[in-house]
């Protein structure tokens, strides 16, 4: 699956399940996560990949690790979508 198509489907699902969520596209040119999602009093970051073994850009692992220490952050790809979204929704309490 093309990464942009996968991203669009997941973001659409998140917006439907979490009405009013703020979904911001990150600056991936610096290795920041693809999306920052804010909902009520919490925020999380998701870095999309087209597949499990897709290449990671410089700093992506670093930023996901740092952000995950503060809040919730994860790499998400079709093979782990179910598990990551389960954790994501549990984190937000939805």
C-alpha cells in the first residue's frame, strides 16, 4: 500500500472516532513525526510507514523515542495498525 493512502485512511478513522481532534501534519523533512494529534488534554505523535521494513529517515527513531517518553508516540504501518491504534485509542480514552 502507498504510504499516503495508508495515512489518509488512518487519519480519517481517527477524525471519525475522535470528533474535534486536532490533527496536524508534522515537518517530516527534519525527521519529526508525520502527525501530531491533540484531543482534549492529551497529544500523541504518529510516524507512518508503508510497511514494517520501510527505511527510517535520520532522527525519526530519536524523535519517536523522546516523544514517547513524554506522551504517546509510535511508528504505524499496515502490519501493526491494529495494535498501534488500540494503544492510541486507549491512551486517549476513546
